[in-house]
C-alpha cells in the first residue's frame, strides 16, 4: 500500500501498489487499515514529512506462523522451504501448504540458499521475455534426491509467458542439503516469490533493453 503523508504524519490518498492473490478483497481491507498508520511529523533530521510518500507492506497469515518471503526472487537471495507439521502419529500433515496467501497457515517457513543458480545476466532476458510488469507470483516445487526442483506449480498472477519464465528459472535451481536452521530439504516443498514490478525495474536498470530500430 502506498500513501501520501499529511503534516501530522497521517496517511492520505492511499492506493494498493501490489496485491496477491487478486480478487480476494485483501487490497480493500488494507486500505481500511490505512487510518491506523501514522509516522512522526518530522524526519530524524527535522524535515517535515508533509507531502511525502510511504510504502506500507501488509502480509496476511492464517495463524501468525507463516510468512511470505520479504524479497522477490533474485539470484543469490534465500528461498523458503515450507515444512508441513507432523500429525500425532509422527507423519507429515496430509493437508497441502498454502502458497501466496498462506490462508491455511499449516506449514512453517524455513530459509534456504541455492547452491546452483542462474546469474543476473541469465535471468534478465528470461524476465524480460515474460513481459509481465505487475503482480506477484509464486513458484513452489518439491526438492528431488539430487536437490534439483521437480513437480513445480505456479500460483498467483501469471500469464502463459510469465509462467513459462518462472518454470525455466526453477529448472536451473538446486538447493543446499539443509535449510539455514538445519532441516533436510529432500522431499520438501520450496517456494520462490516473483514480484514482477520489482524484478522488471531492477533488471531493466542493470541490463537496459536494446533500443528498437
């Protein structure tokens, strides 16, 4: 959510900058929350905040235990493993993990790193070819015994071209054997979030598209 700040630090003229999943009413609910936000009337160096703009991220979770990755996918950035809780008989919970909105809130998130990744120069043309500049999409996959990704599913705002791009990137990824907190990743579901606006602006700045003749 992006808002303009008045002289008293209150939010005005808020709008939804990005929402996922769309059509669920989350954006409207976030706008209703805008009246609860207020910043200090001046910055730390004494400048009035009046007329400034702020971006307020709002993440909705089922039970407070799940999180959405705080950054869009980028080579070298951590991913997320979604671990299903065990049932009373010691077996994994049969219910699937939610992905974009975590509406079920059953799975616990664990950060992991990629050991095999395409670099920025390889990803930039794939992202550009997708031709998607708004929305957020997640790709979720199972980690194979070679720690490559299999059985990938794309969830959220995606065109056929952006879906193909995400699957192409996922096919080039390989995880480390364990998450940052020491859990084995084989057979578990991992998640990477794609914020198309953030990725497009970043890659266009680093690798400007060639001018059209």
